[in-house]
C-alpha cells in the first residue's frame, strides 16, 4: 500500500510505502518506508502513527522509548 500526504512539505508530498508480512498465523510484521518527501515529516508521521498503535505494537529497537510487550 502506498500513502501520499495531502499537503506539500519542504521536499514535496510525503510518500510512505507499507508492506505487511505474515510471519506466523497470529503474527504479522508491518514495514513502513519513506519513498518521497522530507525525512523529518516522516519521523513525525511515524511517531504519530505508532503511538496510535502502542497497545498492539512490539518494537524490536532496544533503544526506543516506545517499546511495549
């Protein structure tokens, strides 16, 4: 799936590509990648997006403050 912002930022519209992988029948991994636009805008989008999923997301980054199990 591809998402594109509705307003133009510093480097054009933010574009994000997503892929969903089924690791096991009850475990899925979602990958988000910035495919266009500003990196800072992507980080803001990701923080907002992931905070909305905080109760169901497990983050494998040990340095992240948003890790939940």
